[in-house]
């Protein structure tokens, strides 16, 4: 008899717990399809074409993940940038004007100032960067022309790439 009462009591408690847990609401503190999609990650990039051995032309040829805040000390041959996947499911790339001026004596700045970027070659980000962006599949920028917006107050250029 004690076993039956214990079993009934245990069943009631488990059912009440499941009902209570089902009423809990999860809170997404970051906008976007998944919470991690709105976090900016730091990148070090090379703005040259892969088909030209990363030495000439304009494109993206190389990336390294550098952290989760503003990168420091990129140097002459690399450009610091920030990237994230926004709520619309696009890859956003943000670069400061200062970094573009520093990178190869302003080589890439003229491309950003035109108001659009044209990539002739596709570029797939490394697995480490893809993982930090929160994507379950490879993140690839396909060839095309993409609008660049400039924020004068922050002196940053931002471009969004559809995925």
C-alpha cells in the first residue's frame, strides 16, 4: 500500500512540475534568429582576390577570428573588421575609416567610399569564424555588388551580405 501511495504522489509531483515548466517563458536578450547572431566578432582581413594569390585586386582573401570586441593592432598588411549575422540573416561587416586608411596606405578605402562593393570571387569564411558567428552552415559571400553605408559619427563603413 505504501508503494502505491508513493508512486501516486511521485506521479502527481512530476506532472505538476512538467505543467509548471511548460508555462515558463524563455527570454531572448539579443535580437535575431538565435541569441548569438547579434554579437560582433573581431576579424583580421585581407582585401585582395583569392584568384590573384591574395596580392592584388579587390575581394576578401584571408580571415582570422580575433575575439569578441574591437580588434587591436592589425598592421599594414591586414585590416581589422567586425562581423555578425544580423536579425535579417545577413552577414554584416563593419570597418572603421581609420583601419581602411591604415591598411596598405588606404588601398581598400576607395572601394568603400564608392557606396558599393563588388566582389568577383566567392569567399567562404573559416570554420572558426563561422562557428563564432553562430551559423550551422558555411558563411559564404557570393560574387555581386553590395551597398555600403557610412556612419559619419562613428566613422565606420558597414556592408550587409545576403547569405
